[in-house]
C-alpha cells in the first residue's frame, strides 16, 4: 500500500468494514495527520496526535461528533475566519445528538459530567461484583444447555441490558417497554427483529428522546424516595456551582448510560469471544490462567475496539503534526488507528495477550470525554469470559453459520465509525 | 525555623474510574492497584509540570494537590 492507493480510498466506504485496518494502519505509520481528498476531512490516526486533539476541547469541539464527514451540509451557512467558536455554539441545534453529553464541550460538559462522577467506578463495581456474576450465570444458564448460541441476541444484548438496568435501578417489568421504544424487541432469550441489528443507537437527531420522559419521572421519584442505585446518585448530584439540575437534565444523561454503551460493549464481548473460539491455544491458556483475562480484554480493545473513530470540528485555525487545520475543518479522530500506531505499540497489528503497555490504548477515549462506562464494559467482558471458560471445556465457532476454519464468513457493521461483527454463532462443550 | 511547603497528592478512590491516564503523564508518580484505582507510588516521582498535567487531566477529577506546611 502507498499514498496513491490511500488517496483512492474513501474511508467512509462501507465495503472497508471487514478490514478497516489495512489503510488505517498505513496512515498511522506514515501520515498520522492526513487530509483525505474525498471529503476534505482531516484524519488523525497517530496516537500522540490523537491525544493532543482529545486534550484540547477548546480547539477541537465534540459538537460534530457523529455529524459525518460533511457537517456543513447540516448547518445554514459557513462562516469565514480563524475562530468559529461562537458560530458553532449558536448553531448546535442543527447537529445530531446536540442535547447529549457526548457532543458537549466544557464548561457545559464539565457541569453535566459532574452528575455522573463516582457512580460507575471500579470500586463500586468491585463491591457489586457478586451481582454481576449472578447475572452472568443467569444468562449463561440460558445458552449453555443448548450447546450453541448466537452470542449477540442470546447473550450479550440481554446481558448488558440487565446489568445497566440493575445498576441504574430500572425495574425488570420496565425492560420490555424501554427496549420496544428503542426499536429493539429482545428480552433475555429472545431474538431481535431481523432488521434491527445494524442500527447503532446514535443515528439521527437526539435519538434518545424516547427515554427522557421515563427517566425524568424516575429522577423525580428518587428525589422523593432515595434508594441505593445509580439513578439515586444521579438524582442527588448537584452541578459544580451547587445548583440542582432539572430532572430532564439528569434524564438525558441517564438515557445515555442506559442506551449508548450497550452496543459497543456487545461488540467488544463478541470480538473477544470470537478470538477465543478461533484460537484454541489462547483459549486453553486463558482457561488455565483467569488472571490473564483482564489484559487479554485490553489487547482486544487495542487491536479491534468497537469504536473505529469519532468526529471533532476545529473551532480555531491550528496546526497538528505539521498539517495546517483551518477553523471549520471536520476531523476524523480514529481511536482504532491510534491504538495501532507503531510509534506507541511494538508490532501493533500483532495480538499479544500479555502486552506490557496495552493500557495506553484509547479505545475508551482520553481526556474529558473518556467513556464513563469503561469500568462497566471492562467488568462485563472480563466476567463473561471468566465464567464462560470456567463452565465449558471447549468453545468453537459454529461452522454452519460461519463456514470452515479456512473460509470463515462474518458480517460486519457497515459503518466507518464502529467495528464489529453482526452475529457470532458459537458452539460449547459444557463442563460436567 | 523556615516552613517548607509540601505538596500532597490525594486520590479520591470513590471517584477514580481507573482510566490510568495519570500514569501516562507522570508514570513514576502514579500507578494502578489491582482494582485499577490510581495510587501514588512516589509523590516526587516526576517533575511538577507532569504531575500537574496528570492531576488536571484526570477525567473524573479524582486527583487533587493539597499544599501543607511543614515546620
């Protein structure tokens, strides 16, 4: 691969989905900041350069996070000048998910994030680990006796839902209604509608609105009658200036916690289990050494994390990695590429289950927007793998669904922002 | 007797999300324990500007610097 062939590739082409890393790896190694010719987007694929962007929300705004390669087609006009901060702030309503914390910049973001502080932490999850184990076993009890399962629908989707709902304090009788609002009908043990699996929850404008009235009511309830759950923590949290948020302000963040992290965690679990099923030696090693599972999960996040990239918009004219970036430039920040930057990770395309510096990956982002659900995604994935390895003697790829070992067939999400397989059929030999 | 300003680094374990980002900016000052919660291994392990970057860069504001005076 060379730069001429790179210039010919439109990074948004869905046909790249099965192997987006071929051209991303080239970019990270050779041109970590690159203005691609198809949309005029500046792609940031270098690790150090990505960190600089993520550490500079005053220069690189999240307002266009999921607005695609051409946010200006959504906005009424394009201003001149080397600082468009005021313009962007005055026109956020034109951009998708504009009422969600993920698109906010400081100081608005700082205030919203305060409502989440301390609620999903390794310490809290450790204290609640027994409940995660219980829900893990409950969902495994459903799939293991059959000896085969489609991991997404039969396990990962209902499992991640049960856990976040339980942590938040959403009662089980409400799960079906909330899922139906989202357009995903699956409950533990049932399959989603056939066309539902290619729709990340982040398409369109403020797609989480469907949950706002429900969570607003719950926040008001928790203020009247506090309980020990995460919703209570959010209901009682104050903005940094000491003011009490309106229930809707809390509801937006609760909706994000409820819905946004699930798809990504589901993909992470699938990617990790596919590798375990495809590599018997690695499977045996992890079965014998459960203490190595954490690092294995981190290396999975590094090599094939669920987020390929996200957008930022340059509010001010700046320079990055020797490339001039005029104000108004849409920037595609590729977490997936930065995690495979050879300046940061030795032999980056190689999967090394015990890589020393693996936690320097930015699969969960970096800086103020670092994924608040990261501790939960890590726990869910680790405990799933530990329990599944312990309760089986063998995990294999189902050849009827995915073909023989030398000719596997997997379907990938057809998007340049996420990476993951659509379905994963596995067979198990259950331990006596 | 002169008073010496002493900077103490505090970690709020209930806020820390285990992002490990402090270890990037000040790798000789911070580490993570078995639960991935940040710990201070050497309060003077790195130059002050790196420690400041780590403290200010914490995504959950779990780190703080407290100035105390020692006799």
